[in-house]
């Protein structure tokens, strides 16, 4: 029997996203592999999503990410409007076997409140679980609603009530990992890259300072708030500083950005991103938070670039110290490790990516969890 899954991507970005978009990229990677396994996918996203699926549900014509910088009382209805559309669809049809939800907080709360007659739900936790203690600390989804993490370390820090609903974790993947071990080596340049949205948790200010102090060239690649290019941020003027990530950039990162030793190039995607990372001597992750998933980490390994990182969150699960990267608990030591990363073998990184982080492996794991969740809707599951 064909399994029909409603994949709830949310209203913020199209799938796949136009550039940066962590959750939407995960969904864009997962869905094609699920469909190859025979899963029928109904995508709940925005109308501009172009990912091939069996059906699409949309409330908004395009992504609403731009609204996130508005005051809460102007933006709080966006997710609720999207979820209302999802709930209406679930009430109107009886062919949805499971909802795979990716919408932070409100997705879990809304779907859990639908009651026992709604389909089973698997809610994937993509974020820092300390953000919503009242929700996660008091969750009661019965036997119908289950959650999964994107790393073991993420779930280990979850409140007890949330862990009681867990069916385990699934590491993130990337299409770049497919046959990564068969790709020809790429000539390395003299730069190091930090790939990701610029904010305090990612630690770009620390990376930029270490680059200046230790004499390595650093490229910062990622958006600042809603601004994907340096020209866009410059044109936005002082009003842009209302966004906390923009303030962080100007106050903590920009003083080290000199256009030579340290450059901010904005969002990079596709071949431009791949070339930038593959030719880097290392990818740097100077984390100041417990990274839950690490998409950019598995992308770096797939492109044959060792990872140098603070040993926080999922990094010790993804990186083998001394083989595919170098980890430390000392922020200052990161600079020395960047200089030592040239001694690591890019082929080892590619081999590890091809073994562990392919989309097919992620999809197979989710199909196993779907079966567990559907079985658990009829009888209690033991926590994973």
C-alpha cells in the first residue's frame, strides 16, 4: 500500500529555497528520495515552491521570510494562517497516512491539539530545544504525535516530556555526498570559509578575529538578517539595524572585515558555494551554541574540506577528530587548528560523507520512523 505523507514545510521560504534556507533545503533533499521509495508526498509550503511532489497545499503565494523582522504582533499570524490551511486540508481528506512537520513550535502545538482523529504526526526538531521550555516541558501528544531530533546530542538536552515523545534522531544529509568518494580532488586555495547565516551563535566575530590574529584568509559566506548581498545591506541604511543579526554584524564582525584578510561575500549557492568550499583549506565553525544538525558540516565533508570547529552540539557526532576535522573546547586554539588542518586528507572527508550522509540514507531512516510512528498511534512507544 502506498504511504501518503503530508510534508509541512511552513510559510517562510519556497522549497527549494532561493539561497540560504536550512529546513527548506533539508526537505528538498529528503522528498525526492522518499518518492523513489514509493512514498506519495503532499507538500504544504508556499505557491512558489518548485520541488516536484504529488500535490501541493499553499496559503501564501511566496515565502514570508521578509516578515520575520517585523514586530511580533505584526507577524505572529503568519505561521497560524499556514497551519490553518494544513488543518483544513486534513479535515477535508482521509488519504493522509502521516504528517511530517517541520514548523517550529506552532506546528507541533497545532497538530498535537487536533485530537485522536487526526493522522499520526512526526515533528522534526531542527533547532535549539532550549528556546521553548514551556511548550517542550509540557508536551502531551499522546500516542499519535512523536518527535525526532537531527542529532543525539540535541535530544540529550531535551526536556523530559519531549524525550518521552522521541523516536530517535536522523542526521542531516546532502546530495553532494552521493559518490563523493569517487570525485576527483580539487586544488586547495589559501582561504578558510565560514558558511552560514551570520549571527552570534555561529561565531563569525570570533572567526574573523582569529583570522586577523593568526594570519589566515577568511571568507564569510551567508546572509546578514534578510540581506543576502553586501550591496543590499548597504542600501538598507540605518533602519536595518533594528534586526539583531544586522546589529551583531556591524558591531562585532564588521570591524574585522577589511576586504582582504577577512571578506564577507553574502549568500552563495549552487556551483559558486561548492567551488568556494571545495577549494578552501578548511571550513571553520567557531560555534557559541549547541549546533543541533550541521548541514554545512556534512556539505564541507562531501566537498573534501576538513572541518575545524568548537566541539559543541552535534559536531563530535559528525567529525572524527584527526581524520575528517579538528575539534577543540578552547576558542583560542581554533586559530592554531586552522593552520594545522592542511595535514588532513580531503579524500577521507569525502569517503566519510559518501558512507554516512547521503539523501538515500536519510530517507530510508525516515521511512523506518514513519512506520514506528504509525504503529505507535495504536499502542504506546517506548522513548528512543
